[in-house]
């Protein structure tokens, strides 16, 4: 694969851009909704890559594997955050009883 092909890949360029941090006024629920939406978009992009590869629309196996790994990693991170939130909720619930 040539370097020009890598540098012209819009998906890689988008992934390399730093993500904006939430503003100080953003509420917790809004931040969570945005994070879930981002994970969902990555899952959908991975599904589209897999479907395109299976149909023969493109032959970019490497890009497909990267999309699936990116979606998997973001999902695992979301689940870890969810588990921490549930733990914190349980801890707060125990202390208020």
C-alpha cells in the first residue's frame, strides 16, 4: 500500500483529528448521550465496512479490520464507564439508606 493511499483515506484522517472536549456547561446526561452516539456511529461504520467487503464493493480488508477494532474498543470503553457509573450509584444508594 502506498503512502499516498494512506494519506488520502478520509476515515484515517478523521480518526487522527483530536476530539473536542465537552464544554464546561455540558450536563452529564448530554455527555453520555454523545458518547453513546459516537459508539453507535463506529458500530454502524464497521457494519458497513463488513457488508461492503462481503458484497465485493471494496477489497480493503485492513480498513475493515481497523473499523471493527475501533468499534470494539469504543464499545468496551463504554461498558467500562457504564460499570463504574453503576458501581458509584450502588455505593451512593448504600450510604443513603
